[in-house]
C-alpha cells in the first residue's frame, strides 16, 4: 500500500522545510502557491517602497546606485532602468550551470524569501518565480561568480534574467533564450520596478539551495555508510560488542547511539561475527570505532540541518522593509557566513565518512588483515580482483582532503572595498557537492568489496541487514569470478546510492 505524498503548503516565507525544498527541486513542474497572508505582507512592504520613491527619500538601491555607488543618486526617470542594468551587469557567472535541482531550489528559496514581505517586491514577482517551477522552466545559472556576501549576486542575477525574458533556460529539457522559454510556456516577461532587481539578487539562495539538497542526501548516505560498515564487520568476522547501547549511553552523543543501533540491527542473526578472544581480542578502529566516527558526522549533519532550516525561511535582502514601523534599513542579512561555515563543516563531515570507509576497504582486500584471498578473488595472480577498488577510493579520499579545506576562512574584498569581508559560501557549496559525490563512490566501493567478500565466506551466514545489503549489490553487480572492467560497477553503485539518497521522485 503506497502512502500518499502530502500536498505542498502555500508559500508564506516562514514554514518551508528541507523536505519541501528537496521535493520541488527534484520533481519538475511541482510548485506551491503564494499564501494570502504573504501576499498581504508583500503589499504592505511594497507600499513603503512606493511612498519612499514618491517622496524622494534617499534609500539604498531604490534611489541610489549599488555597492560603491551607494552615494550616487538616481533620477526618478531612470529607476526602472537601474534595476534592469543591475541584473544585467551582475550576470557575470562562468562555468557549467548548477544542476537543475539546485536551480529549482534557488527559484523556490528566492520566492520564499520575498514572500516574507521584507523586500518591498510586488507579489507578482513571487507568482512569476513559482510559474517558472510550475512550467518546468529552469534558469541557466553558472556555478562560479559568487563570493557569498551581498548575497549570491551573480547566480541570482542569472536567475532574474530569465524572469525579464533575458538569459537562458531549459524548458522541458530544451535549452532556449529566456524570452523564448517564457513564450512557449505562455508567460510574459516581468517589467521590474524600483527595488525589485535588487530584491531578486540579494540573498544566499545559491549556497542555501545546495545546502538544503545536500543535507537531505547526506543524511541518507550516512545510513548507507552504516550499512556498508556493518557488512564489512560481518565479512571480516568482527566483534559486535562495541556497538552495545550501554556504551553509547555513557558517552551520550546522539549520532553515536543511532549508528550503533543501525549496526546492531544489520548484524542481527549473523553467524559470522565473533566474541572477544575467539579470533582476536579487539578489532581495528575502523571497525570498532564506527559508532564514534560515523556518529560524529551524524551530529554535524544535525547541526547543519538546523542552520539550513533557519536560512531557508530567512529574510536575506538589503535594504529590509519593516512596513509596520515604516522603516527601511540597510543591514547585512545577505552575508553568507552562517551558511558558509555550515557548508565547510558539511564537507568535513562527509569527507570523514569516506575516509573511514576507505580504511575498511583496505582491511577487506589486504590478506594480511582480512584472512581472505588477496583482493577478494580466487586465482589471484592471473586475476587482480578488487585491488583497484581501494586505489580509486584512496584517490577520492585524497581529493576530499583538498576539498575539505574551508573556503569560509578566505575573504577577498569587492566593490572597491565597500564589501570588505565576504563569506565565499558559494565556493563552500560547490566543494561540498563534490565531496558528497565522492562519498557515494567510496561507499559504493565498500559495498562491492563487502558483497564479494560475502561470496568467499558464505552469504547465507550474513546478518539480517547485511544480507539485504549483499542482495542490493548483487542486483546491480555480478560476483567477481574473473577480472573485468571495474569502472561500470563503481559508477553504477555510486549513482544508485545518490539516487536512493534523493528519496522518492
């Protein structure tokens, strides 16, 4: 019996969840509506903007230029052109586009931020953003060009281009000029008014879009890492005593307890695991300390998820419009530091899951450590077996060490030193995304090696959960009876791990 998928709640700026972002990002054509309460708040904020413009008040981004040009007054007749010039000049991204799910997440998150009512944008801007989602128009947004302060300016400018009929987008999978994509979907370009170009590009939605999707996947990959570790413990005839719940209770980190429980459940019914002194007194750290190592990464993911949940419902614009107080204020909510630090932490947490997984692979393929045939193959010498699975894992882990270097500790001033500290959060996002992909490949390699080791010790002797892991691998990869090209196996299992971590589509 299938469980019906809950409908998306109307967008109100305050109640979006990571799960909502993941669904919209991964289901083309799915879009929420704008909540009436958000529409009312936006209208109130817009009234403040229009009154400020009409009265000639000096307000950043409404009646002035941007960044270093904040002291340059803009004549009333040029204020619409100012907004168009802004998004065109700031569309300075380079490189391959962000993946379509990230682009959709960015559209949703920018709509949600505007829906809070503190940006002074008209409700029609949110409606048009949601129309992009509903009609499967995916803005083409280059990956590089944001320094993560004043928001993700360049990426969001490329998004805004499409709303105005410029730039490029894909519509139903076809790459088109932005105006043509809108036309085919039956939509008209938006004519930007005062403040609205700035409202579209001031925010952290690129880094936060990446973060929301990665947290969603990373939590699932952590479960796979636990299962892969359990399979390795089983085939190496490990000692399950260190996974006892009493051990977790006296050092009560939540992630430790979760991983230990997963290991106990997966190994239940095993006829391979041993008692202390039966084969060895204690296992190596990569087996024995799995709850502590994986658990620390789990706790990191929990913290990162809290940061992301807050950020996806935050007002990250500048200036902010407080309609109740008739107050327009230039502040710094666009600065990406909270998300940048979380993304760097994410890269470290994921890199550690891969790091220990590679060590377990080494224990399986090394006969001096495993008690199994070298590289898990019969007729060794004629066959090299899974020797290179560990090489590939080692290469990925090494790359992760480079990618785990924090980007958020760097700052290069921009806008003639007006923006003299930046977060580099978008760099943190792209790096963490690569680490996530590498992690899936390394866990996949461990599962392949674990399944092959099971062929040698008897898959019928595995535990309840480890037998399920073995069968999952065997649905995708044949046993290694003699040498063949390994790359397709690694690619297939890694891709399926990522796909399963995305959840139902």
